[in-house]
């Protein structure tokens, strides 16, 4: 009872509007097949406590896996199963790094639980559960390689293209997503909808050959403003999400 929970990068991330405290975006998510966490269900001494074993930078009750469990625990099959099994996560995806590790864990746990326990929760319902926990979760629930993602992350449209070999590098810098977005809104607010609309129709391979990191990710300027040391890691690399990870094509 094991699954792989893959990372993602943002080939581009363009902010195209505001929705209250949220930011509407056009982005290309691409799975990174060579970087993943491993999630398994392993026997434990029987108890009512839901246990997650893993090296996380947050308390268990703030973990996305725990939040999914809370959504499912009204089902007796789920409640009884996790009295006898714990969730073990072997972490390889860096946290606070713009690689979607928490969202991926959330989706992978939900899909694995659904499969192992024969819950028969359809895809649409799983996506709705994921969206209630995090805006990026939907992409991972679909288990696809590449997609154009819009809205506040909840609208996912498969983009048919070859999966690229991506190499990621995560500097020893923890970027606060909240702070980066706030800095964008206060000091860098600008909507380039023309470029955003152009990018959604281009292959990721073409995009990485013909555009620069500053053109592709609207969060790079505010991130650099907050974390100047990021600049030394950008040479011929692209910036993913709100950082701090950078990547290039192998």
C-alpha cells in the first residue's frame, strides 16, 4: 500500500487579476518525475489516533494529509482502517520551495485511500475535496503530466505535450508564499494578460527556449526583493511558484 507523490514546477506563472485576498493566475504546471515523496500505509498498534510519520515542518494537525483524513473520517471504513494503520511519508520534496509538496501529498493520500479502501469517490468529488484544502491540489488529483491552471488554481485543463526532464535546485532559503504575494500586490502589481494568453497555447519546451525567467514568473521580482540571495541561484534557471526553487531542462 504505497504511492509516489511527485513534485511540480511552474513553467510560467502570470497573475491576471485579483479576487478578494486571492490572486487569479494563468500558469503551466508540469510534473517532475525524478523528485517525489513516498507515501505508504503501515501497520501500527491499534489506537484511535491518526498517525503521520514523516519529517515535516509543521504540526500534524496542519498537515494536508491530516486535513484530508478529517474530510474522510466520517466514513467508518476510513476510521477503522487508520486505527490499525499509520501513514508513513518519506520526504524528498523540499518544503516552502514552490514545488507543491504539500499539495501533492494531499492528493496522493486521497487517491491512495480511495483506491485501497474501495471508497468509490469519483474524480469530481475528489477534486472538490482537494480544492477545499489547497488551490494547487486539484492538479495532482488528476494525475496528469502537464496542465494549464487558472482561477486561483482550481481550474485545471490538461495540456498535451511531452514531459520534460526537469532538474530542480532548492537554495537554503525558505520563501513565505504569503509574503511574496503580499509584496507583489503592494509593490509589483501589473497584469500582462496578452503574454499570459499567449503562453497557454505554447509548448513548455518552446517557452523555456524563448523566454526569460523574469518574463515567465510574476512572483520573481517580489521574491528577489524579499530574498536578494535568490539571485545567485538564477543563472540560466527558471523560478518555480513563489520559490525558492529554481529549475532548468536537462
